[in-house]
C-alpha cells in the first residue's frame, strides 16, 4: 500500500491538497475526504488543537481533498530550513511558555493561560527582541580581581552571539570522544534562531491512505489554494 503520493504545487500560498479522480462520484469523494481529515488530525503535531479543528474535507464530482488553511500546518507538512529570525528585530513577541510550577502565573495573574492536548499548562508572556547590534550593560564579578564590574554585552537580538543551545550529556551518557557539558557539535550559537522543521507529510499520507481505503489508486496530489479550479 502506498504511503505518499507525488505532489504538484500550483500555489505559492497553499491552503489545501486536492486529488483529481476522473468519474469519482460525490458520495465516494466525500467518504475519502472525511477519512483523510480524520487521519490527518490524528497524525499531525498538536498543542492546543486549534489548527486540527479548522481542517475541513473538500469533495465534489471528480475531486477530493483536505482544506488545512493555516500556513503553520503547511510548514509542519512540508518542513522548513533553520534560519535566524531577523524579521523579529525590535518587535515585542507573544510567546506561550510552560508553567508547571505556577511561577509565571504568580508573576502575572492576569496573563492568559491554556492547557495543551498533552496536558501542559502554558502562560502567554511577551518578550521584546532587541535591534540588531544593540548592547546592554551587565554587572559581573571579575575572574581576575574578584571585584564587581560593569560591562557591555550583546543584547538579545537576532544573530547575537553567546547562546549555547546544546551541550553534551553528563556521564554515563556522554558520547564517545566528548566531555560532559561540552558544547555539542552543530550548536548554532546565536540568538533567535529557528531550528527548522522536518517534513512530516501527514496530509499527503492521510489523503493517500484514505483514497486506497476507498478503492482509489492515487496518481497525483495538487497543493493549491482557493483559486485551484481556474487552473484546470
């Protein structure tokens, strides 16, 4: 049984996957689309479940598919490369952070909270991203003289140095040839760096399987937008 189908992307900003099947009846198309949405919701990455709830079946005579809507779902499906988020420089960013002990809620009683599908409690906080090249003054104890000194260091701007994202695990879990606590190979070492996403292909897989479950051999999937009919 096939697990993925060849794709043809016909939109720069896709919001749906469509499979064209000549002479496919509307009832059969509906069965495929409903099964595909159920399977995609089961397999997709989920936090709050909002993106999953917005997915809808698409069907009609000769076609069937999934409307996924959100660009985030497409990024999860297709993957993205790691990149430094320079576009955030100088902006205030909303962030959902885990709050298992309730400390963030104590600091900000009026902050919005949510519970993820996995049961985690999260609090909405805001972080200001510094402008590129911006510095800040910090106080630290000199390793040479032992006195407290004030010095300028890079602020938290996209690409600022100093962030250590990964270190080697302590013994006995340290990898061969490394030392516990050592900066791990491949560490990015800059701030506001998105690690990228591996392609999941849960939409493609779900539509492919749903078609086969209903006796249809998938040939090609079109990744499209709301104007897809005009292209055929």
